[in-house]
C-alpha cells in the first residue's frame, strides 16, 4: 500500500548541517515545499503534492515526523503527538514569539529547491501543526508564496502566529517591497484555528492576506473528525465544485502565479 501511495515520488535525504530528514519529490517546474500536518506525510498530503505536480510544479515533501504514506488513525495521531512533537527540540508548540527551530532546515531546503528548479521563487504550504511554518520561512528570500492551511499553533496563544517578531516584520516588509501576499485557509467552525489568530493575520497584513473560510458542509463526508484539514482529509474530491476543491484550486493558482509555473 505504501509503495502505491509513493509511486512516482523520488526520495532523498537532506542535511542542513544540523538535521537530516527524508524528502519526497514529484513533478517538474518551479518548486513548492509541502509541509505535512499531524500525524505525518500521509496519503492525503501526498495526493495534494500530486495535484501540484499535475499543475506544472515540483512538490518537495519533507517527512518531519511520523511514517511516510501511513494512513491516518486517531491512535497513530495521538502517538505521534505524545512521542514526538511535544518532546522534540525541533518544535516549539506552546507559546508565541518564536518559530520552531526546524524552520531553519526548511529554509535551507527551499534554497536547494530553488537552485534545482528555478522559477521566480519557491512556494510553501504548512498544514495544522506546521501552518505557521510557511510564514516564518519568509525570511528566506527564495520563498515567495506562503500558504497557511488551518494554522493551529501556538496552543496557548489564540492570537499567536507561530513566528518571531523579526520574522513577522520581515514578512510584512517583503510583502510590501516585493508585491507578495499570503493565503490562509480554515473551516470557520474549527476550534483549533481560533478567530483571534485569523483576526491577527488580517490586522498584521491587511490586503496582503486573503483568508478563505469554509463551512462545515464543504468538508468531505465520512471523516471521523470535525472539519479541519482543508487540503487533505476533508478535501471533497468527489465534487469538483465543492468549497474545498475551490479552495484547493485557489491555492494551486496562487502558487502557479507566484513561482512562475
């Protein structure tokens, strides 16, 4: 099953001098870094990467925790959170004011991807636990198209954006000076993505951020969790004009425009 899900992906280890992680790659054209959600690089994340490849881009999919291609279950997700995320030094989970250290590794990966693939720059999408990573990556000049999908950290600060003051200031400056912008996605009922976080995004970035909010009925049915994962688990692929599919298409169009696909 894992081999089927990963069919067509190349794999390599990327070492930035501090950490080494697996990266799965598919497609050709300008690059997009797809940063998976909890519990890992599951089939839904890989399917979204295939969508990017089909749209003329190269998807780089780092594996930061969990087992690549393993399907999502509640027990698997809880185990990853308890055994990995809450104790590993690469991640800052609880408070606002600093990004996770692993973001440095992601910035280095973005530089490598831009060198390999060219284009105007690199896109980055974070999901759930990693949603804010895409914004923090803006201190890397190669990153030109950040997407925050259901950004769920920091846990203890509902208005937090999971980045430092200097990273936030850099993003604001680049958005203005380079005519860049940000996409953010969530289900409006999602308690993991508080209203205060969305309000702060709007306050900080004004017309440089577009927030896409979805209703519960836009989510794919039959998923044993409340609507949350816009681009993966709750993506309603069987209805091409569903709200989530329209959101996915908006993200793909955003990347194509900004990275030059």
